[in-house]
C-alpha cells in the first residue's frame, strides 16, 4: 500500500476521517485507529440497511457526546 492507513482514511466520509484523526492524536497506533474507523463505518452502514433510511452524517453521535 502506497499511502498506508492515512491514504484510506482520506477517502472516507468527513465524520469517519475526523474520528480516525482524533484517535491518532490520542496516541492510538494508526492501524488500531484505522480498524476502529472501519468498524464504526460498518456499524453505520448496517444501521442504514436495517432502518432503510439514508445516512445523515450531521446526526452521527461521536464519542463523549450524549
């Protein structure tokens, strides 16, 4: 892979990219942050399919938000 995990994160939706960046800034290894971001995206996609509603990234709760 040419760009490493960061290259994949740059093609992700902004909310997922921000999540990945925040994890890296907190000191998580890049691969750990990438897998956590992929898992978050998969959970979102699963919920979209389950509920039959379009994804609304502005309504996505982030860690630490209630």
